[in-house]
C-alpha cells in the first residue's frame, strides 16, 4: 500500500509519511484557507491531524503519538512477546501439552501456518477495503461509482479500470495504486 496522501479537491498535492502529509496540508491551508484538504492513510481512511502551530509543533505532536509505549507486563518484551489469555476446551489443552515444545511452540506454529495460508487472500481483501474507503469519500457521487465498486469486489480488474477511467486523474491514479493487490 502507498503512504499518506493529501488531496485538495480532486488534485493530489502531496504523498509521504504522516509528518510530510500533515506539513503539506498545513502549507496548503496556509496558502489557501478556503482549500478543501483531505488526508488519507495507507488503508484509505480519511484522517485528521492537529495542524496548529508550525511544522515543528506538528512534528512534536506526531512524534509523541508514535512514541507512546504500552505498559510493560509479563512476557519477553525484548522479543515483542506479550502474555495473553487463550481459552480452549480441555481436549485442545491436552493435545497442545502433548506437542513437542509444549503449548506455546505448537500455537506459534499453527498461527504461522495459518498466516502463510491466508496471506494472499488477506492482502487482497485489505487492498479492496482500502480502495473502497478512499473511493467512497473521493468519488462516491461520481457517475459509475456503484459499477466500479461492483467490479472491485467481483475481482474484475479490467471492469474497475474502465469505470474509473473518466474520473479525475489524481483520484483514478490513487485508486489504481490502492487496488494494485486487490485483483
């Protein structure tokens, strides 16, 4: 997926990290207070940043959000391991206890196998969802939106491309970027 993008109406004015997007949005609003600026995250969600102050103020606020650490608890924090509760039936616990390495090793192996097995479908679903979220905000009232959405969820790449072809270039381009792995 792409990074953050900033649109002023139908025109993409910036793309990059959270900070780059926020600073670009602030600069655009400073130059044209009437601008219709929208910022989208890599998942196609519209996001709002506190754009008060200067670029250093924005950087500080975004940095504080990124540095916030969860409270330390049990587990192996250096490895990123966190102890959590798992509820299983007695027969499941018996089976796990009989596995080489114990329950933790067996559960990790099962989770990794499931992740590998569903990686492609999960990635396609995430790309479809991100594309839809962005399209809904930026093109929800455009001719062909419903047909484009149907093509997107049907996995019809050619149909999707045909239906967004007449939309504003920057919107269509970002939709193609978001949808790259959806088909």
